[in-house]
């Protein structure tokens, strides 16, 4: 029987924007909660933990109900509820670092000023990487920056001088031309792309004819989005063969993660699977370990910070 609390040591690792990850599998933002998850596994076991988005001051999030089930995932409208960056710096971040985790600190904001304030504070912290969430569909300002290359370029020009830490830009799938958004991030100082955040979705209670979520719409995640996420990762990878990409969207098994790696991702984060089984990131990392045992070329590429698409192009 699978025991998530075992001190797993993975032989297959990856490097994302110069930062070593102990496994190509990490935990996705908003789905890792220290109290709930550290009971099930040591966060230092996996590649990295991306923590819940933090804003300059505490945010209470959206009214309930904030989640609705679908046959293949959930629709959530949590709305970036969080206790604020100061609390994060005193609480979650030091606790995760004390356990030896590689931490991706996820940054939320309603404005360029908000993002800048958080990045300035995190710049002095123990965070290993900063992930700029310009892609939340559940806050009024959520995707406005992430769906406008000009606005994203402006934000990145503001944030880049504030920190030497690797900056990851998290992309929304709710755009027509994701490559132009990725380009705006890459040309203005991003060190990596993470993709995807949730798709806009909605459920209606057929007994009342009314939306289930108080916010009316939410973000769809889980197995339903996996094929779309794979296609978008592949598309961005084709446009930028060498740029670090962290993939997420509906990863439930090691095979799902492997698909992302073949699409050109350098690492994969597990989100919604952990809402059903908090230990899912470790289980999936264990499953991927044996799949990579059988694929030494891919494993070697990841270990040296390369991706499948660039090494197979080099062979041609
Ligand atoms: C309940 C919930 C909360 C989330 N909160 C955040 C967040 O704070 N910041 C962020 O960048 N992404 C957030 N996400 C998006 C996930 O990190 C991930 O990108 C998305 O869910 C797709 O992956 P999955 O299908 O494996 O869940 C959240 C997702 C869920 C389901």
C-alpha cells in the first residue's frame, strides 16, 4: 500500500530557471495547505510547493458557495482569500523552509502597485521562486493583466528590478493568443512560465435555475482541462523551445504528468488531484519516477534543465 509519509528520495529531478527541484512534480498554488497537507507528506519530498497567492493585505475572498463539482473536476470561485503577505512571511513560508521545501511564493494583486508591494517584501525572504498570478478568473481585476500583452509588459518592467529571485508568470488559458502573452512575459524579464490557471466555467442548479456559485462564474480545474492544458503547453513550447515551463491542469496520475513532459514542460504541478487526495503530489511523483526509469533520455534532459522538445529537435 502506498505510504505518502515515507521519506522518498527521487533519482529523477529537474531544474527550473536555475532552481533544482528534487522531482519534476510540485504542488500547485491554492491546493496546498500547510496544516492539511504536512500531515500526509513532507513538502520537502516533492519538487516544489507553490503556495496560495498572497496579496499586500488580507483578502476575504468571494462569498459562498465557492465550489461546485463537475463530472471531471471542480469549478471554484475562492477569489484569492489569503491572510496577506506579512502573515505569510511569519507563518507558512518559514514553516515550509524549516522542513526543507523548495517554495514557489505565489503573488496576487488587484493592481501593479499591489504586485510590486508583495514582490518587494518577498524579495528579502527565503522564497526560492516567485510566481506572479496574472490569471485568476475569480477576482475583478484577475485576468486583465494576463490577457493584455501591453499591460503584462508594463507590470513585468515594474517587477523585474525589485528582485533577483526567479520570476514565474502564470498564464491564463482564457485568451485567444496565449503565445503573445507568453512573449510579453519572456521579453520583459520573466524567468519561467507556469500554465495553466483555470478556465472560466459555470454551473447552474436546475432546481432553481440559478448559478450554483455566488460569484456566478468560477474557474474549472481537474481532469476536464488536461487535454486543453497539454495543447497550450505544446503551443507555447513550439514558440519558445528553450524557455522554462511549469505545466499544470488536470494531472491525476504519473502518465498525465508524463504527457506534459512530452509536450515540453520542465516540471509539472498537481492541483485539483490534491483536493481529493492531499498526498496526490507524492503519489504522482512516485508514479512518474518509474515512468522516467523507462525513459532515460527524457530523464537526462530534465536533470540538465532541458526539455523533450529541445532535445528531440537537436537530434534532427
Ligand atoms: C481551489 C483552488 C484555488 C486556487 N488558487 C490559486 C492561487 O491562489 N493562485 C494561482 O496562481 N492559482 C490558483 N489555482 C489554480 C491552480 O494552481 C492550477 O493552476 C489549476 O487548478 C489547474 O491545475 P489542476 O487542474 O491540477 O487543479 C487554484 C485552483 C484551485 C482549484
